[in-house]
C-alpha cells in the first residue's frame, strides 16, 4: 500500500486559485503600439477565434498539472510492503577480530601452502557468519585502536563482507584487546541479558589499550556478557636456512607473544571459554563448538519494506514542463510565420 509522510501538503492544491481570486488584478498603463499590419491580425483573429480560446486553456491546465505533481512529490509517497517475519534465536553475537601487524605472519597451512593468520581467520570466520541465520551479529576490528565495523544486525551478508574486506594495519600495528572488549560492552549492554555474547580472536597481548583487558572483562561480567576468547597462531614454524635450504634451518615459536594466560582469565571472569587455534582446522572446530551455544527463544521480529515513490511525480512534472515549453515555442513560431512579410 501507499503511505504519505507529509500528506498535509496536499491541502495546498487550491492555493494558486485562491491567490488569483483574492489578489487584485495588476494595474498599469501599457504603451500604445503602432501596428501597420493590424488588418492582417484582425483577419487571423476572425478565422482562429475558437482555436485561440482553447489555446489559452491548454497552458493553464498544464500549469495546474505541474503544480499538483510537485505537491504529490513533496508529500513524499512511500510504498509499504507486507510484513516480513525475521527468524530470531535471541542471540546477540559480537565478533572482535585482531587485525594488528602480527596477523600477517604466515604460519597457517591451508591447501598445502602457508598463508597468513588473517587469511585463515577470514575464510573460517566468514563461513561461521554465513551460518548465523536468525542471530544478530556485529563486527569489531582492532589493532592499536578498536572500532565498530558493523553494528548488531540481522544482515549477516554485510557483516561477512566487511570481515573479508578488512586489511592489516587499518586499525594500527599494535593490539588493544581491552579497548575492543570495552567497545563490545558498550554495544551489548542494552541487549537482553541472557543473549549477550562476545567472541574475541587475537594472536598477541594487549599493548595499546586505554582500559586494561581484565578491568573491561570484569565490567562485562557485571553486565552478564559472556566472552569466548580464541588465541590463534602456530606453536612451531620452520625457518629456512642458508639460501632457503635446510642447512641451518631452525624451529621458532611464532606465537611467543600470545598472552594465553590473559585470554584465559578474560574468559573465566565472564563465564566463557578459551580456545587455542594452531591451524585452520582447529579454528573451524572452535567455531563449530561456538555454534552449539544454546539460543534463547524470544518473540520473532518483523519489518515492512519501504520504497520512496516521490521520483515518479517529479519525472512526470519534468516531462510536462518540457511539453509546455515545446508547445509555447511551436505556437510562437506559428504566429511569426502567419504575419505578413512587412510585419516580421
């Protein structure tokens, strides 16, 4: 059906007629005009009297049509569709993903090749997001600073796209775990207490937060927000030796900076769990385990799609104005062609 946001504007439709009736006619004395071809004009007037009357009515009708079309557009018509039910499990799930400089380390094996941590996270987490039908999802990206890339929304496709478009360094090279938790708390505290969940993924330790991670976790616990933490990164990585050969190769721990104790304490304080993802397979298993969180059934949400229709009367008004301009030009040209040679 069609709704009008400002229907009271349609009350202005008789305004031109009222002004014409109420305002006094323009006064003034027109200068005399010498017309040596007056007889020719008189002859044209006698033969086209009926057509002239209709020609005067046509522009007036066109002007009225333009006025009404502009009023219709200004009243802002909207097409409102039928209500659409949204599946709702009651979970408000916020994802906080580390995009600091260390996430570019290539220690995750996928399809027999080593890829960066952020690439593995994107591939596994995007599939997790795709399966979140009925959950309200949000996305926080953090490095030196934390920011909300996507607020809580049923539009999981957009959340997934934002994650895939995230790039290392967008939020700085350091790690602000505490700020990411604080930002999530700010977004989740207004939601139902039984459904507040934060999944935080990082490969390092807090180095840039203005709020200590454990202080932010205690605040989250007070508000009933459960935090599930994931530490990502391999335990061992073989560094090639001289000229890329095995001679002089050595084993290193690329996750030496991972603060497992801190992430475990954050999860413990809030009633969540800590998980360790050393490769994409383990990360996928973790997300499958998170998928088993018990949903809280609440009333289903619904919305009605809306589409603005104001452009239709505007386009019609534009076409009518062009038609009126062409008609006036054609009429002026016809009059000029009908005058005697000496009067042109």
